[in-house]
């Protein structure tokens, strides 16, 4: 039967149930036991079915969802599922009662259109997916299956749509993520996995309580996305009239709490990084961080091993176990402590032939990476920090399977870490890597405000070179540091990653209850289509000091660059819309376009602002106007300092609000400078 037809039938049943004096969605029900607890009763005391039929007793009361149902004349069997498990229940025509709207147990129900027995109600009006509460007595069937004989039942909720795939669970991975409620209803293994997650997080807090930590809550919206090297989400706070960021870490509030004198603090919560998504990365993820005054990163190594020993013991997990690698293959991993330790610089040098601690320039490292025959995707746009990290992830990280502490990181990779006393190019830090996944990041904290300010300044330079993951300047934090900070060691762990490893999942979305998904597509009305496109805007900003021929050429190239990098709705739609006079227009052509003017310095500022707002940006420089071959263009671009080349044209594309915010201070092309 088609789904729409079945829904119609169930709607009709819903009205019949209401007419019979039973509320299809009652207010409450007193559930006394769970199904799992029901299975622990002493079976020696159970009566036979024949004995129960002569004198039924209501020894147990449970509730749940019907996930399987089959009728055999005077007997109707069903499988009832609650959060803890399944059990078979039996409705018998010989003895069955239902509770009416007043809570009275009755043998039959009557409406103006019909009279129906309680048994027939169960047989004909209960569907798979419906919720019921049942009271009765346990017995074993002839096949030895523990079953509850239903003496009285209560109707608790009508399902208007059937469960998928009968009751065996969702097979399609995307449907599992998109409709997690159905995944949990139909797959008991999925339910157990999220029970495990809940217990895991409870035990984390218990361990921190045992060690004298205080849990704090830092801000989620921040003025500066500081605390890690990552690309942030940006939004607008209307009440204050300012742009703000979603936090990329819990770092700053923890350090400020230490500065204030709170010696052991931790925070467990969400962090947001506007970056790519893959099986081991989620832009929104659960992060655990702590800071301890007077510790070093070496103390945190020991703490990490103690935490894992505690979790494995309390969760009843074997230390030697199999997990899944990124290809879904089973591999053995030994979590027995103590764990191996590897020097980061020496490891990368062994795997690539390059000593990354000696580089201070991204171009030099990029050239040497190529000499070694190593190719990194997108390396042209990477600053030094991102380039070193990408090299490590390419040549070293995939080889690490058993828990391993990596230490001795180049200082550029750890902008909040303390410089090593013996080698100032090395950070006092470590990472715990398991199965190629980075689980824990820890370091002796940088508490020198002058050193911190210098590193922030270096991050700003990297941002100007379009390294979107570079560290942002945070003047307020530096000012706070100048009040004097004690020795501190910080520690952070990706909670989703560890749970995925321990539950044998190779995709983080399998352990996130409701992962973010693209909305399901639907056909839009003409009015919705137009509103959708007019919510975006293109701004073309030119430098009017150049000849018109160069400007026209630059505009054309800028348009092509925007089309290559903008989102699919900008370049992929072929729909047409009709205006009030019924003339057809290509949907792509209706984006509002603003033609603005600026000098080269203003254009450079605009590029930075537009990138911070998350807009698509295309640039046409004076170098591009002179170069005729790609190789020549790249070489000249590298050889020219950022402040020595000019802009002919810049194109930006994105939400109308963001584009207007980025360009509101620029004059329209051809307008007087005073306008």
C-alpha cells in the first residue's frame, strides 16, 4: 500500500479511536518498569499460559512502541520496544481489557457508529509504530520466548506514518543521519550507541569531579575567534550592532578563569569551525578542554592515561580491541598504558626528509615539499602553519594506529603554547593520536603577554596572505594577560572522535545524535524562487584610475572567477523566471549587481573584510593585467610583496546584507568622491 494511502487509513483509525472515547494522544501514563528490568524477574515463579487464562494478574506494567504485530484468530502477538529493549506481548480474545478516557478498564468500547471489544481494538486499530502501555503477567511460550500476557492496555499515541523497513532499521546512511528518530526507533544498536555516549560523558564529569576540577561555561558568541588555528563562523548581533563569531575553542575563558585564581577548570561543550566535513571532521563538534595551574604538558600526559584507564574500567571495555579504520576495515589497537611517545619534528623528517622546525617562510617550505615529490591539495593558498600541518597529515599521521603521544611541535603550530626553554622554535606541547585521528591536544600554556602579542601579529600577517585558519588578534586577552598569569597547562579532547573509535564507527555523524544535513529539496513557487535569488548580491568594485579597456577586461575575468568559485545556485541553475510582463529571464541573471569604485588601498581592505564576512571573492590585479602566461603570472605574484601590487577589479558574491555591509563605505562608480 502506498505511504499516502496508509496515512489516510491511519487518520481514519485515529478518528475512530477518538469517537470510541479513547484519546489518541493522552496526557500521561504511569510506567512502572523498563523492558530490560522485566527480563530480570525470577522465571521459576512464572505460571503457564493456561494458568494465567483462568485468573489473570497484573504483576507488571510497561510501555513502549509496537514494532511488530501478527494476529492468529483469537490471539494477537506484538513486539513492544522501549528505550532499553524488546519483549513480546500477547493480546487474547478470552481476556482483554482497555482503559477508556476516564481510566476505567473495560471489555468493550462504544461510539455512535460501532461497538468494539478491547481485543478487536488491539487487533484492528493498533498499527506498527503506535504507542501502548500494558499490564499483565509473564509466561514462556511453547517456543520458550518470554512473553507478557496483556490483561489491560492503554492507548498512548497514534503513529500516522509507518516505520521504515518494517522494524529492522534504516539501511541508507543519509536517512539515518537525516531521520535519527527513526534510526533510534528501529535499530536497537543505534540506541545502545547513544546510551554509551551519555554514560561516557557522565563518567568524564565524574572523573573531573574526583580530581577537584570546576566546570565552567564560557561564551559561545565571541568578538574574536581566538584559541585555535581555524576558520570561524561569523554572524551579526543585532542588539549590539556588531559582527561576532561562534567560538572555535574553549581556550580563552579557561585561561581567564586561571588568571582569576581558579586553579582547575574544565568545559564540555560545542565548538564551531567553518571548515570541510569528512568522516573525522564536523564543523560543529563536542569538545572537552581543561586548564590546570602549575602543571606542565608532561603532567597532562599522565593525566590523559589515567583518564583513559578510568573510562575503560568503568565502561567495561577491553584494552586490546578492534576498531575501524577510515576504509571500514577492522584493525587491532592496544590501549594498554603507558603509550608510545614520538618527537613530531623527527617523525615528519623521517617520513618526508624535511625538518619543519627550521622554516620561517611558507614559500621556501612549499618549494622543498615539491622537491621531495610530495603533492598537497591546495598548498598554494596555505600559510606556513597550515602547510606544516598539511605535510604531517599527508606523510605521518595515517601511519599512527596505537595510542601515541606526539611532542616537540614547531612553535608556529601552537600559537598558545609555551616556548621550550632549550629550543625557542619548539613548543612545549603534545597530541594524542589514535588510528590517524588526533584525539587530544595539550600544551604548557603561553603566559607571556609580549610573546602572545607578537604571535597574534604574525597571525594577522598570515590572514592578510589569505590563510583563513590563521590565529586572529585578541587585544582584550593580551591586556588581561598583562595582569600576570601563573604557569598553566591546557588540554583539549574531541569527544565525538573518541566515542566513534570506541563504538567502532568510522564516521563522526554516527555518534552525533542530530548531525546537520542539507535540507531536503522541494519545488519552490515562483515567488520563493525570486526571493531566494534576490537574497544574494554581486558587487563589482573597480579602480577607475585604469584605462577603460583594462577595466573591461578585468571585469570579464573577475566574473569568470566568481562563477568558478561561487556556490551551485550561482552557476548550476538553468531555470528561468518570468517578470510582471511575462518576459523570461535566466535565474542566474537576477542577482542584484552593484558597481562601485575604490583605489587600490581601499580594494585591499575590502578583500580582507569580504573574506572575514565569508563572501566569495575574486581579484584582478595589475600583475594579471600584464602577465600573459600562467607560469609567468604565478612567479611574478610570488616575487611581489603584497603592498607593491595594485588592484584593477574585485568581485564579491554572497548574501545581500553581507555584500552591502562590506561595500557601504565605497562610492558608486562614476560618482563624485564626496557622495
